[in-house]
């Protein structure tokens, strides 16, 4: 055997780095003689001088388990206070002038910026984690990481925290205080807390460093979270601490409406609401909301929906529903909080134990939204005019390699007698680190009024995931009976059986030949297939194909955070039960990159080929284009975000003439005066045109516009004031009356708590 001195320097560094990566981060408890930590980003308090350094960082991107390049040393320190966990990270940089640190909105810290982040699992099970990113400008992004979910990083939950950054001649340093009120863990018997820190370095190649030996073959990013040493008695010290926070909100709103026919109405009102959170001890959290103002959270991105038969899901941002989202851990089909439109009040309780957890909530919905009644070929939207009571009960039991859950939801009309009740069971089982099984079964019982007949239905789902060296495989099967309903969930279709599979071959780092000579850090080829068929329901026969997709393709990741993909689409779709199955072949491709510090995102997707015109039930040549362009501009001490989005679909008639065009535009600009003050402007518009080609359907031309201007001032944790105005208009056809609505609002919220 060769002595260590004879090994090449790079190999020796790699071996030492991987050996150190197994080191356990240690938390330090300052003594009473030490002054409390100041969260200013400087890391110059006495506690930091005494806290152990964890510096076993390695690369995850572009190549995993490689040593950190010279000059990019990164260290992690942990300090435990009476009511908070404080995290300090020092990031050295040999080219500090290239650090990308624009002022951004919360939750917009992405890979085009320099940032550090931590993933914390206070349950110690590596099944979910809270994460917080802090950019070199001090901007925060946070949320929940949920393995196996469609979007594993969920930025919707926002935690109460305090963060600060200090720019240094050779890099930057970060201090992050996470109140124990923001962390969720059992009262007793829980596993050790786990953590992993990461660091993003967006240069030509772009690097992501991690504090644990994470590999790309892992089924989940959470597989390598490391135990935090020095916290063995954390539950004993803080489990009985009672914490209470209250956030009253005052909203003033003035609305004016014009129906375009001379009728003008107006309304001015003041609303006082409150959000209350009480944690009597570590394992219990109680939430209450009273007359909440859930508007002005964010204008949703306009979507092309006219040629789409099914309703579209909208992400949740309302804090009451986001508490302990990992405990619910359900797809939209089982629980979709957006079905609650206008809560008058709501109560919620969440409990966590070492081997089980549960949550229960009940809300009064004052209505005003829409009820979805999907079928195999379309979704009917009905007005939800009556008040209703929505209730959810959810519990889970955890083992070493499995989790079993139960669900019960109800939606009862206060007047009218309509009701919907759903009960279900679900199972997750991971027999090894390479594979995961899941199954879910739900049954419903619905009644449209107190005297009407009831209807029953079921929803069954099973899935399998496997990830081995070089291969990914998923397989899913779903059956939704025609009479299944869940008024507290989101269903795209009912009366269908869905079979889906995807096979991915991961080739690793590949040099692609051609005029551009791309060096791909990751290269994959894949095959995705889906088949949907009907279930028997009266006149509807079983086994009729609704749609069939077969899509081979390739995907790569390269420098500048570049992602590119190309996909062949051999599809077939049926518009309605009585029509023929239409064949559609097309070519789709996409390209995403961070071209420059000022041009932080370029995303272009295109599809050319043949597409089904659903309403006309015919296939024609089509083109679809999606473009997103995000720009950043420093304006002295200010910062400007400008984001543009364009989506357009065009379909021709069989004779080649134009049949329809569907367009959605959005422009968003945010002027950051500093880290607390901002001015946000949004303009978005939609237009749908049907040209009447072939006389299949009459001509149509509808337009909609929305504009909003909001100024916000943040005074600290949980305290803010915002003022704004918005205007929207809608014209269903040329020459038709144009309805308009204008609104002025002011909103102030103040949090009282520990």
C-alpha cells in the first residue's frame, strides 16, 4: 500500500474531505456570563468564539462528493439559546467582487444568487425538513422540504425568524436565529435533531456545497442529514416552554364597480382580524384565525385555460393552512385548502409524538367561490353561494420503514342541507434506501340537499419509486369512480383509471459533440407514458380511452445553471365521450439558464406539431410558446426586479386557416428601497380569440386586464404595513360592455409574542 504522502494532492484532499464529512455538527450552549447574541451577521460575539466549527463541506453540484475548491472554505456553527437555535455560517470567497447579492422578495432566493441555507429536521426522522435560505443580501426564502411530493421544495410556509448578513473583504457571514416556536418536535422520546447546511456559488460553472456527504444517487436530499451533537437533553430543557403569539390585522378597503351599462356600485369597509398561535408545550400547537384578510397575498400568474377541460390548481400562501404542512402530507385530491374561499373563523390543533402525529381543523367558509364537479372529459364549475363548515381530521403512525395515515373530511352547508364526507387510509413503505412504495384509498358519501338521495364513490392510488446507480423508475396507478366527490379536495377528473410510468437513465457527466461542444454535468434519457380510460357509469362504457401519452426525451444540466430538454410527443386525446380518439404528434423543447448577474433567468419552452382543439373537436397544426425573462438592476442603494412572462398557443383549422389563439402576459416589477421597503407593480392580461374558421364555432374575442400597485414597509418580525390600489377589467367580446373594478386598500399587522 502506498503511504498517504505518495497520493496525489487532489485525491488526498478528497479522501480527507469525505472523512471529515462524517463529522457531527456540535451545538454550543453559552454560559450565563456571556452576553446574548446580537443578530447582525458579524459572528463576533463571545459565543461564536467558543462554538465548535463544522467545515466538512463537499460539492454536490456540479459533481457530487468532490472537495471544495481552494478559497471557498465554508464553516457552520450552532448555538442553542433558551428560546432559539442560532446558526452562524462563514463563507469565504476568493473573488468577493463577483458575489451576486441583489435585493429580492421573500422566497425568491434562487440558484442565480449567492446564498447559504440550512435544512433542519427536529423530528430526526429524515421524512421532512424545514429549510431557510439567506442570500448574501440578507433576503430570506423558507419553506418545507417534503420528499416524494410533486414539488419537494415548498416555499409557501413562512416561519418567524431573524437573519442578518455582513459583507466582508473575503466573502460574507450569516447569522440566523430560529425561535423554538418555529420548530416542531415531540414532547419526549423523539430522535436527535438533524441538520444539513448548503451554499450556492453562482459562477460560470455554478457550485452547490453541502455539509454532509450527499450523493445524487440518494432517493431524497434528506437521506444524509446529520445529527446535531450537544442537544441530547434539548427536550428536557425546552419541551415545557409555553409560547404565545398574536397578530391582529386591520384592513381598510374601498371598492368601486362599473358593469359597463351605467350601473355603478361602491363599498367601503374596515375589517379587524387576528391570527393567534399558542404552543403550550413542544408537541402541541393551536392556531386560530378570525376574519382573516387573505387578499393581496400575490396575484396568480395568468394561465391558458380556455382550451383546457380541467380546472387548474393554485398554490396556497395563507399561513393558517400552512402550519405543520408535513403532518397533513396529502395530495390535492385529498385536501386542497383553496376550496375554502372566505373564512369567517377557523380553529386548528396539531400534535406531534415520537411515533405519531395528528392535526384537526374546522373553518366557517362564508362562500363566494366555486365548487368543482369534474368528469372524465370536463369540469363543471358551480357557484358556492351558501356558508359551509369545512372540517379535517388527519393522523399518522410512524415506524422505522413505514408510515400509516388516516383521513376524514366533511363539508356541511349551514343552510340547505348539502353535505360531503370523505374517509381514507394511506401507507408509505420504504423497504430500502433505493425504493419507496405508497398507497392511498378514500371513500366518499355526498348529498346535494337534505332530502335528496346520497351518492358514494371511491379513490384508489398506488405508486412505486426506485432509484439505483444510473436508473430511476416510477410506476403509478389511480382509479377514481364516477360518483366520488371531495369538496375539500381538488380533483382533475372522476370516472377514470390512470396508469403512468417513467423510466430514466442517468448517464452522469457527458461531453456532447456538436458545434457548441456542451459539457453536461448531468445527462438523462427518459421515457414517460400515461394512459387514462373511463370507468362504467350509466351510458358511459368502461375502457374508453380518454387520452394516451407516450413521450421519450432527453434532459441535461450544464454551466450557468443551464437546463435543456427535448421531447417527442406521441399523444392521442378524445374531446368528449361521443367523439373519436384524435391522434396528435409533436416536438417539444425547453431551455433555462442564468445568462448574467443582471439577466438572472431565461426560460423558453416551445411545442410544434398537432394539438386538439377541444371545443371544436378537431386537430390542427399548433404552436405553443412560453417565455420568462427575469432581470435585475442595481440602482445605487436600491434594487429593481423586473420579471416578464409570455404564454401563447395557436391552433389552426384542418384547412390551415387560423382557428384559435390564446395569450397570457404578465409583467412584475419590484423596486426595493432597502431590505424592508418595497414598491411592487403587476400588470397582466389575457386574450382569447376564436376566428370562426370552418364554421365549427362562432367567432369570439374576450380580453381581461389586471393592474396592481402595492407599497410595503416591514418594521420587524411580524410587523408590517402595506398600501395599494388595483384595477381590473373584462370584456367578453368586441363592442360588448366592459366591466371594471377599482380598489384602494390599506393593511397593518402587528405581532405580539416571545
